[in-house]
């Protein structure tokens, strides 16, 4: 069942899905990462290629950004911004889904925003910025959303050092 939707890439021996084959056919840079436990295809996109691939995926039919999140891969390692896309259609019960991963270094954590492709990226990219310090270039309102504007650092990074003070809260 899962193998019906997949083809093996001759160049590296990895399983390549339909979308990976479509992107390769249109000469859009990506790297297939296989499938998750639900059979959803996972693709890695380089930060500089993300805007053109995002537009191509939207034109292909991925009209809904289900979720965007980010995480710290390892202390001193990379940060990853993850996009879960869906192809929502009126006549289909189960939408086609896709997972995109964009890895960036902690020294230069910049990814082009896809707010202009999927408006629902607005608050989600802001949260990833606030918690992990990933700068989403060309985002219209990239500012802290959970932490105070005066907060120093990125709380969800694995190398984050918790401040040695606690602000007393008014219990009334």
C-alpha cells in the first residue's frame, strides 16, 4: 500500500515519494527523508530554496498550512522549522499531506517566511522566533508573542541558561 505511492531513487537507493518525484521533475531542490509512521512524505528543503518550493507546492494544491513548529535538534547542533501541509479539496474525504523540514544553524538561523503563501504561518512563525530565535525573513510582524519584549535569549534552545532570578508575581 505505502510502496505503491513510492518509487526508489536510482541515485541514492532511498525511497522517493510522489511529491519528491514531482519536485525533481520540475528541478526544484530538495532531499527526500522518507515517510513518517502514517505514510506522510517528509522532505528537506534548504532555506534559500524554500520560497520557490513553497510557491510550487501551493500551485500543486497544498492550500492549507496545518501546522508549523520548530525545535532544537541537539545542543550545539541545528534548529529545524517543520511545516505540515495539506491539500484540502471538497470532493476528497482524506486530504493529501506533506511534511517539510528546513534546517538552519544556530549561528545564522534565517529562513524566508511563507506568510505570503499561507497566511496561517503568521502566529506560528512568530512563536518559533520567540522560543528558538529563528528569524523568518520578510515576515510582516516578527516580534515576540509569548515572552515579554525585554526577555533575553531563546527559552526552548537546548543550550539556553535559565536566568538566576524569579520575578515575584502579584497573587491578587
